[in-house]
């Protein structure tokens, strides 16, 4: 489809949200929440003899939230496009967005560690020399054979 979803927002939030919402329409039961079932505000799910009422409500509300979220995201995206733009420059894309936007490299792919990135700034992984050898167990801890 040609869109960038590097954080997997569609898979996690959209698909996961729909599955979770529709699951209530299948698995809702008065044993879990008898107050709302008794007041007529909710119905048992399809698998508990409630028919399609609760499943239909869940699907309708999920559809309304989907339309609302899409419209709001589209409006925000349109405003950003008209003001500061949504695309990075071609040079920034070739160099890497991490360097252009954050002044650091997300993945150090060179054999020699560079001086950029959060790990380098924190001093992690920059110590010279070999790691210490593991200590040998004391004689009292050894098992006699």
C-alpha cells in the first residue's frame, strides 16, 4: 500500500483493538459483571447465550472509533503537511533519519564503535581491555568425586 508503519501501530492498536473489542461480544458474561447485565445496559456474549446483541454493539462502537480516529489523524496530518511538512529530505533519508533528526545513529554498523548514540554518551561499552575472567569457585564449594 506504500505507507510507513515502522512502529507497527496498525497491527498492535487497530487490529488488536478490534480483536479485543469484538471478543467482548463473544465472551461477555453476567458472572463477571452482573451489575450492568441486570440493569439492561449490557448483554451476555454470543458464547453465553446472549445472541448477537452485544457483538453488534461492540462492532458498531469499534467502527465509530475507527472513523473518528481516522478523521482526526487525517486532519492532524493535513495541518502538519501544510505547515512543516511530513517528509524528510532525500539527503536525510539517504544519510539516515536518526542522524538528521536526532544527531545520533540508532544502529552502529561499523566495526569500530563510534562516538555517537545514547550508549556512548552514557559510557556503556566504551571501556578498554578485555572483560574480567570469571572467578574460580572456592575449594569448599567443589563437589568431591
